């Protein structure tokens, strides 16, 4: 027999318990358990004597057509998606409040509508007048987008039932409410149930649906990490609100790679495409300043040159030094500092260390280790790295410089932007007129920069 039980759902990771606890046993977050209506618990084994349909099993080599793609005409958006939206698919786009999700989707919706697609934009957060004003500001006032302000999933589905749509935006999934569940909007069960219904609609109707999701402070899409499993594509919209650059990154993509990024700049007229990000991130670079190093990051197949800045302050002995990082992993910084101290004899332990990636960029490329090390050595010794050099390479705990992927691509991009020397792992080949210096151990870089033999 089926019986309903009350249960407590963690609003961060979605795990369920039958007893309230202060801390979630699965993800370790505090005060995230909220009582929600229990799902029906079954305790039975399938009784096959009652029948069950046999499923036709297929072979792998049968013909199947490629999914149909819809290009929204914003090249950077289409690129991050791996070639446009797929009909009948669900995409989740997550990001901090105010980063520009609504703006980006309104621009995509407008462009698709102008291209003759049937587009529906449902806002659960803003009134239609607000969305309309923004569209006018973006120069899309005349785009034939069907607009509504609604939060009831039942009403939305009833409306969509009456008209065919190629592209549907739901902004945001946390504001949606399904009356099949009696929890408040924004709770895990509500978000999950609403998303499920909307995704089912997309699959059945062959429309491409985009769900907007807010992100919690630790960077996961609010509460329901469960949502990430349900959709076909997850895009993260990143950037610092105080900077104009925004990066759209595919985190999961059932229809393409997850290594492409789209780069945008927020301006007066919405999000503009940045087709040459390298020159953008280096515009305000300070040359010949100790602690500044240019690093050729690789995003998928696309090199992006960014500036790594370090500052070290020597403290009087006894005080505990501070370490602050913006745009990089603090654990990774601690590792590079330890390698510099233990393998290269630099007394970083007593110094305060500040590390910043310019332009609000977030580095994830492991090849950044060497660039960070060079910036730290430069800041510590107060000797600038040559302004025409780029630095890259992964470091091991023993202080070895490891090979990284696509060194040729990185060097070629740097050469294109006028750099003339590349410092990296041993074995690189010079390309595009850039000279290379290979290092086997980090100690060699320290010797070179400090002028030691
Ligand atoms: P929005 O798309 O509302 O963010 P989200 O949906 O992710 O919460 O973007 C809000 C910010 O973008 C807001 O602070 C104003 C800024 N903005 C511009 O700078 N220029 C523009 O043309 C638009 C439409 C917004
Ligand atoms: Mg918004």
C-alpha cells in the first residue's frame, strides 16, 4: 500500500530525510532542511504476472536524423550551445542575480522572433511593462515576441497548448508554481515539479525551452542541483557585476561539447558580443609593473589572454599573513606558494599575498600555475616580467613544470596580439614568430627572474 510521509528536503542539494536536523547529512550545509509534502512511498516489488509492455530494443547503427537546430543569431550564444538551440530540448541558464540572464534571453528571443520563429517569453519576476521597456531599450520593441507575466505552470501550459511555439523562455524557474505540489514556490519539490512539467511540454511539442535559474552563494543553481539532471543543457552565466564582461559557459550539453564559451560585454544597449576576448581583457594592462603577468588561458579550443596580478607584502614576524584571491582557486594558490617556499627557497610564508585575475575573469585552466608563480616571484622580488612575454604551465608538488594542452594555439594567439616570447614547459615549438623558453623545473624560472645562476 502507498502511504504519504512528511519529509524534510535540503534546499541546497535536494536530499531527503524523515527527521529534522540542523545540518544536512549529505552536503553539510546548515539550516537548509525544510519540511515539504511527502512523496508517496511504495514498498512493493514489481509483479510481472500482471503484465508489462515489451520494449522494442534497437541497434546502434540504425539511421537517425540529427536534431534540428535553431540559431539565435547571437554568435557567442550559439557557440556556447554548440551550434544553436535544439528543438524539443530543455536548457537551464544559471547565474547570479543581476548578471544579465533576462537581458541575454530577451535579446535571443527577439532575434529568433525577427527571424520568423514563434517565440513565447514568460516572466515570473517582472511585469510585462518592465520587459517591454527593456525590449525597447534593446532595440527589439518591434520583435514579434509573445509576452506574458505568469507563475502558474498550469496556466502557462494551457496557454502554450493553444498556440505552437518554437522557443519558450521561463524567467525564472524559482518563481514557478505547480498546483500538483503543495509546497511554496522556490522550494526544491516545487522547482522540480514545475521543471518536470515544462520539460515534458518541450519534449512533446518539439519547442526549445529555456529555464532561467538563480544561483546560490556557493555557485550551484539554486537549491535544486536536481534540475541539472533533468535538462539537456546547463549554461552558466558568469562575471563580476562591477565589470562589464560576461562569460557564458556550457557546464553540461547533451547535444555538443562543454568546452566552448561565449563572451559578452554589458553595455548601454544590452549584451554585446566580444569576438576577440584576448584584446579586451588586456586593454587596461599595466606594463612593467612587478606582479603583472599575461597568461594565455584556453577555453575549449579558444585561447583567451588574461592578466594575472599579484601583490605581496612582507610582514613583521609574528603576525598571521592574509591570503586573498579573486578569480582563481585559493587551494591552488596555497599549493603554488608552498612549492615556491619548499622547492625554490622563497620565503613566502611570512608575506601577505593578494592575487587577482583582471577583468573579473575566472580561471579554471591548470596551466595558470606557472603564470601565478611568475606573478608571485615578480611581486616578491619587485622585478617585472617582460611586458612582451606570456607565461603558462602546470606545476607539480615536486616543482616540475608539466606539459599542457594546445601550447601551439596559446603561442599563436599571443603572437597575433604582438607578444614576442613565451615561457612554458620544455619542448614547446616556436610558432608564429614567437620565441620560446622552456622550463623543466620552477626553480629555473626563479633563477631567471632573480638573475641567479
Ligand atoms: P538582468 O538581465 O535583469 O539580470 P538577471 O536577469 O540575470 O537578474 O540584468 C540586469 C543588469 O543589467 C542591470 O543591473 C542593468 C544592466 N543592464 C545594462 O547595463 N544595460 C542594458 O541594456 C540592460 C538591459 C541591462
Ligand atoms: Mg532576471
